[in-house]
C-alpha cells in the first residue's frame, strides 16, 4: 500500500493538490526520514508546492498556521550552495524570524536536477506583530528568493542593510564540530543567544567560507538558537581538520562579536 492510500483524495481537496503520480514520485525522492516526520496529508501539501513551482527558481507557500501567530512555510527552490543564506536573507527582508527549520534535498525524477524542499516555522520579528504570514507575503518571499538566485539581488546587500545587534552580556556562545560525522558530512553545532538575522549571519558565513550546507536543523527555544548543520565542501568532498577549524572560528566570530 502506498502512502497516498492513507490520504483522502476527494475532488474538493485534490483540486489544490498535485497529481497523484507527482505526489508519489515526490515522497519517493525525499530522504527516508522525511516520510517518518510528516503525515500523508502534510506530504501532499508539500508535494503540491513543489508541483506549483514549475520552472521558477523558487516558490513559497504557507502550509500551516498556528494559534500563536507563527506560520509554517514550504520553500521549494533550485538547490545550490548558499541557498539557505538566500532563504534567510529573503526572510530578513520581510522582517521574519525563524523558529525552526528543516532542510531537505531531493533529485527531481523528471529532469534529474537537485531541488531543495525547506520547511520553516517563522514569526514576525516585531513582538507586537502577531499576525500570521498570509498568502501574498509568502508569495513575495518566493519572488525575492527567485531574484536572489537569479542574481538580481545579492545576499550580501541584504545582510549589509540589516542592523547589527550585539549579543546580550554574559550569554555564552558555543560553536563546535561534533566528533562523529554523518556519512562523511561534518556536523557543526551552534548554540547562541537568538537575535534577528541569526540564521542569515551563520548561513552567509558558511557560504563565504566555502562550506556547503547539505542538511540542517534550526530551532529557537527560550531566547536561544540551537543550530545543527551537516557540511561538505562545494565539491562534495569532506572538510579537512584545517578547514573545520577555519569554519568554526569564522562562525564563532560572526555570531559572538559585535559588527
């Protein structure tokens, strides 16, 4: 029995979904842990976002809103080094903070290209703005991301226009590589006080130092950001001990020091 057998493909619902064949190919092309994390109805929604991307560089939609005003976004885009920093820049431009992020990559069975499927839980940076992200704002995020990926806007331009925020006094910052790799990927963890643009700061620093983010898990709890990045060289090769030290020092400086 396929996963789609558990989903109600009633016409009134399926109008907003991808064709069944596309949805089944979508979940089959995703990492195995993806199907363990999400139920069939949610997977169908993510597949529909990928279907509606078509040939665009990127496409973003809301797939869930929560009572506290936070919003779950599905971002589907051409996968390439620096993509997470581009996504973070698009969110910063829309004054959104990332609460949690799960980053996946798949090979599109139609044309063999690499496609990123990133799931982000976000909220407006202003404490007084508790409104959820709406359809138009999500579409705008996708348009900005497409502009970044096409070269019309640079991540560096957006980062330069983001006000620097010093970390709170007496708050610790921990940046380290774990002793055990995951299939040859170097695992970098960052535990630091959260502040606006934190994900952009880290992702841009990794990109500028030639480290490709293959997978990541980002979450914010009680004012602290806990980030886990699985890294490789842009070529796909493993990071050497020397390169790991360079990357660790660069990320630590970017997170811990006032710009």
